[in-house]
C-alpha cells in the first residue's frame, strides 16, 4: 500500500512526487513512456528524428520506436503536439515561464476585468498563488533570459511602437520584456563560442546557445543531468523526486517506473462517496499488468490522457465536464523577412515577449529550418493569395493570410533562416465546452483501451476569442514592420494543439468544473489532478507550464495537510533548488 501514486511524469506530476517524497511519503511515479536516460546518445539535432509522428523519439508512443505510435482520433485539420516519456511535453518546450494574468483569477477588479472569460475563473485570488510561483521559480530555477540579436530585433519593433518595458514578474499592463525562462544562464565558454569542443561541462555551464531547444536539451555535453541547461522536469523535479532522501533527512525516495501505461483507476464506495484506491498499469512488453494501491491517487497524464483514463476507467462524470473546455491558446504565427541577420537560429529559442492583458501575448520564436517551413504551411486559410477557405483576412501583414507554398515558400527559406523572425500569437481563449477530449467512437480499442478523440473546431470559438486573436496578429505584424521587416506574412494556423489546458478544469462552480479549489476531484474522493488539464482557463494567454507547476505545488501541500496530517511548507522554508549538488544525476 503506497501513500501516493502519481500517474504521469510530465510537467506537473514530478512536482507533486518531489514535494511529497521530500516530506517522507512513499510515492510511486508512473510514466507511460520511456526515461530518455541518455540524451547525448538518444537525441539528435535532426527535426524528423525528433518529431516524426510515426517513429520520432518525441512521438506519442512506446519506448520501442519500431512499434507503432499510439493512435489519437482527430476529426479536424489539426496537429496535436504531445510527447510521451519522462519530462512529457516539457521535453520539447522552450522553458518559457511567465506568470498568468491576474484577470484569470477570482476577485480581480481591474479596469479590464470584463475582457477575460469571467465565467470560468480560478476559484481563488491571484495573490494566493504568488508564493507558489516564487517557490517553483526558485526551485527550477526560473531566470531572466540572456539577450541576443533576435531579441534586439524584436525589442526594436516594440520600442518603435512606443510599448513600455515590463520590469516585474507580474504583468500589470501592455508591455514588452525579456522572457522569464527555466533555462540556466550561460557561464564559462557557454554562449561565447560555437566550437563544440569548448562547450563541455564544466568548462561550459548553462545555455550554450545551440538553438535546438525543441529537439530536447542535452547541453552542456557531459554535464550531470540536473545541470542540463533547460529545466524540463526530467532535468529538475524528477531527479529531485528519485533522490529525495539525499537532501531531506526525513525524506524517502519516490519510485519512478517507466514504460508503465496506466489503464484503470480503481475506486470503492465508502459511506456514499466514491473513493480512489489505486491503479492498474501495463508494462512495456504488454504481457504483464500490475495493480498498485494507495491512500491518494494523482492524475497528471496531460490534457488528453487524463480525461481518457478517467472515462476509460468508468469514473463518475455527473456534470459532463470531464474532457470538456479544452483550450489551446488559438495559436497563430506571423513571420517577417529581413535584409539583415536576425540571429533567429541562435540562443534560447524564445527569449522575448510582449504582453497585452485582456487579449493574450506575443512571443518571439526561433525555429530550426524544417519546423520553420512547417509553421508557414500549416494554415486554415488555404494557400496565400491563391485561394482561401472563406477565412483569408487582410491586416497589417502583406496580402491575404494563408500558408506559403511552392516558389514563395522556397524563396523565403532560401533567404535564410537567420533573415527571418517569427512571432507566436498566444490568444486568451474562452473556455468552450464543445472543444473537448472523449473516447473515440471510430477507432478500435488498443492495448490501453479506447483511443482519445480530440475535437477542436474553428466554428466553436467564441467571437471574443477570434477578436483577440486578430488583434494580436495585427500587433505582431506591426512589431515586425517597425523592426524593419521587408515583408510580413500572417499564416492563420489551423489548430496546432500545443498549449493544451482546462480539459479537467478547476473551478468554483460544481456545475462547470471537475475539481474544486484544492485540486481534488469533486466526484471521486482522494483523487487529485496536477497537470495542464486542471487549469481553470487559458490564463489570459501566458504559457501554461509555470502555473501548472505552481498549482501542483499547492496541490501537493493540500494532499499532505488533508490526508497525512502534515503542515504547509511554502513560505515556511526555502525550497531546495533542482541544481543542488546533493541531487544525483542518475535517473
């Protein structure tokens, strides 16, 4: 009998595991994918090797890449960009770690209050989450990103438009700023040379400016695992969890089991309440199933797998909100071409941003060539200037929005990756009940049960969401134009389901939420959720991972206090940083 079982070792699950293991609980951390224990051998800088959905090492599928990927049912034109393995989708995230906007929380009374999705707020004030933000920021750690050429180009455009500089972690109004990133600062030779022989630990420490963030961070070479530059959870919270006793005298190691796909959450009835009692998982060879029981179960499989597991387990869904309300920041891309070097391929991939509270935000983003070409050909508007699907728009960009193709795409790419600058539009979505995850009625069951069906539809966006996205796309084009772009393209992305949130949302209203303010499921006692799916809304636009990790810390504290008679710790002691030398590099 375990104290706690955590299902999923992505962005949120390892936070709960590390915090509770450090306080002496017996924690089992289960991950359906592999461990990626030797990234220097397993990962490359080749984009197809990483992202091919059939056999890439960041696909959604088993550790054995010769076996087929796991099926997802996607009825619309969309690309669902999830990752399995220890670290989850943080394996390919850019480390961007901004705090949410205040208007996404209960009790906000600012002048722009009505600009947010006020029907689906977090069930507590923003100020209540600040200590947990600070705890995670100190633990990862989160730091202000180093600046380079591409950031200077982006800032030139923002300054030319008269935007002010933001100097605080909290956002209070329209502004631009360096990114707050979970990436270690460059030290020694890092950031000063491209000679790989000089970018070896300990001579080089922190970010080496390689520019290949999306393919998984393995820099500096030969560094201990908890000294890798980007603080994805495989480099931060997971080493903390599995070596908890090394840095907390009363602690006990969490046990990490990989290639362990959970297929069932078990419950029993106690005094008229449904209570979680444990899980069953399949081993990687699919020849064995294992049952584990625990006092508390935490689901952290992500916005697709958590509702899939809930529904596949036959757990109660009395208000019908399990899997509903999926948001994806209605992403878009605006790209400028320049006659000068923009440095787009060098340094942390995304190190500058502009905030537009009530609308969302813009992020400067650098991509390697194949992903850049993909990003300019993934559109819901058809081919630019040739035809459209009734959606092509004009604005501050050149011509009609849409995907680049043929000679135009070739010419843009031949101009050079370092003469482009991409801006990611991240929209403050409204929570839409019909954008959802459910069990597929079409695909046959696989070894884990019915596959997930992910339904996202342009026609299901609220008018406010569409308005915000168009506003941000115009601001992005204006920034690029003011920075000196020769030509500006708006791609009008088809759904790129990347910043997924809210499919198991937390809320104050039992009629429209799956979990309450503590992170515990309303319909199942002793069952908690600690991944992006628990987020109440789209945060007003900012990237979701930091907020998920802050809420996961808060949830761990609630579990400890409620079911193990423990005392809260955030604010009462200093967090142990994930770079502490007492933490073993071995996973």
